[in-house]
């Protein structure tokens, strides 16, 4: 098994497992009264505290110098997701539920694909089947995620589940506000992933980039929180509760490890491949909930999961064809370059031999005279 080929798939599955768990612990923290402003600050602060030493030690010999252009990109990275995106996500989660939030986050593939296409990072050739597969597959994954959320159908009786007696509605929930906030966060996440792909080309130090983005996010988030929550010192209090768990979990897995793994996957497969797997978090949540909370699975959930897998396969197939074509073009260009170099060397050697013969003939002529 070729680890280089498998690594992006392993990384993106780990990301979705982490995201699925984070939605649950984040909702628990918000229900306990956590401010989404301080949530963002603490999450990025914990991530920075862990990844700064790792970056200083592991990338001390390979880390390039930061140019002005790179610094501006890192500053934008630290603002787009760690500040704007995360605060919008927590606000949306506060107004809705983890399942609703996970469903709305499936807008990521479509938004990322659209932005990447507009910026010409992602190429779409309408006459080729692989481009059709990427476009249609992205739409199918989003449609499948909506099926999971909106379609119920009869319950599927499993040995380890029992009928749920609780209701899903909570006071203070507003689906419209939640949808607007989650859509805003998806737009920020998509922009972050695309900018991260661009930045990594000029600054190929994933750990250092992660540490810098989280540090900047924590600093800007602190300034924003002090301005918005002025005089409310209680929101900064820490205790051994679900809020602290969410801060640490979010900092280590969602911000630190999440940003780093996202960079690895983006380098290997691109930002669209990364976000195309976001519908998997819904499937993971449903499976884990059936075991942990004895939540019943329904026909709508299973049907939507099948549709998601079909859409993901189409996107992956299209991206695989893209990479194969890029590899063939690169090999062909390299071969043509080597061929031209060989022809040039042969021509130079022939000219040198001809000059040598001419020099020899002239010497013989002088001696004869």
C-alpha cells in the first residue's frame, strides 16, 4: 500500500471524526452559557500554545522566511476563520442544533468549488466527463445531506437502540438566524481553505502556518471580545466543566490538528477534495449517536447516506482523473525538456569536433607551406 496515496484519505476522515465530536461538545458548552467570543479566543489560544513549540522544534531548519506578501496572507488567515468564521459558527450552533449545523455545513463543497472555480484554482472543462463528475457529484453530496436532515421515514430497529422520548426543540432556537450564521461561517471556511492552499505554495511550513494563524486569531479575537463584551469579566472564567473540554478539544483537534491536516490534504488533493468529504460528518454523528445515545436510525438517514457516498465517489473520481492528467502532462514536459537538452548537447559536441577538424587541417596546411 502506497502511504502517499492513502494519506489524504486518512487525514480527511480524521478531520470529519474530529468535527463530528466537536459539534456535540461545542453545543454542550454553549448550553452552559459560554460566550461564542471567548469560545473562539480560548480555542485558538490552546491551539497556539501547543503548536508554537512543535513548529519551532520540528520546522526550525525547513521554515522559510516570511515575506510581506506571506505575512499579509497569514494575517488574513488568522482573521477569516479563527475570528469571523468561528464566531459565526458558534452563533449559528447556539440558534440551532448540532444536526442542523452539520447539515448546513454541507454547503462547504459547493461554496469552495464555486470560489476555486472563480479564482481559477479549480479547472472545469465542460466538454470532459471528469468535470461533469465533479460538478454533479458536489451537488449530489449536498442533496444527500439535505435528505438526511429533512427526510425521516420509518425507524430502523437496531438491537442496541430504543425509542427516543426526548424532543429536539430547545428554547431560544431560531432556524433562520442559525442558517444565516452557518452559511456565513461556510463562506469563511471556504475562503480560508483556498487562501491556505495559496499560502502554502509560498510558505510550505504547515506547523508554523497553523501556529501563526491560531496566534493571530487569538490576539484579534481577544481585542474583539474586550470591545464587544466590555465590563463582562465573568465570560473569561474557567472551570472543570463542558466549557473547558470544548475549548481544549476545539483548540487541539479542530484548530491546531484540523488546520495542519487540512494543509496536508490541500497540498495533496486541493481544497475542493477536502470539503467534498464534509457530508461524512453527518453520517459519523448518526452512527456514533446510535451507539452512545441509543438514537434510532431512520430510512431517510440511510437513503441520504447512500446518496452522499455516490456523490463523494463522483467527486473523487473526477479529482483522480485531474491528478492523472496533471502527472502525465508533467512527465511529458519533463521528457520533452530532457530531449531538447540532449539535442543541444549533441549539437555542441558536433560543433566542437568540426572546429577541431578545421584547426587540424589548418595546421597541416601551414606545415606543408
